């Protein structure tokens, strides 16, 4: 098992998870964070730190595309090792559904 970041993080990026990660396996894109599933040690300390439940185990139903997404973008985006400032409008986006199609392309769908 590993942990991944899902669509809830898009446009929020609260980054509380980054501070507690003992292996620094988070990577930052313009609109969200991802976890490198190969670096994640499955400790789970990041999951309860996320105020919007954007972190989940890869065993959760529907997580498979997110494992691929996290793997792909953790190879492209820069590693983040400290908590930054979330976007000014993060609270506005935290409850918005279906953010993925507005801001990010999933692997295998033209990316």
C-alpha cells in the first residue's frame, strides 16, 4: 500500500501534509501536490493532516488512476520539503467537485 493525492487538492494545496512526511515524498505542481508512490513508506502520517481529505490509500476504490497520476507528476514536478503558503482562494475551492477536468489532464487522456 502507498498513499496518493487526489483531486480534492486541486487549487487548495494547504500543504499541512508536507511538514509531517518523514521521507519528503511530496511534489508540487501549479495547482496541486502529488506523492511519489515509490518513495512513500506507507506510514500514513500525512493522511489525517489534510484538512480536505485529499490524501488516500491506493487501495481505496477508484484510486488506480490517481496512482498513475501521482507517479507521472512526481517525476516532473519539483520536490517540496516544507509547507508553503496555500493559494489565497484555497478555501473557495475546497468544496468544488470535479476540479480535475478544469485544471489537470489525467495520464492516458491526451497528456
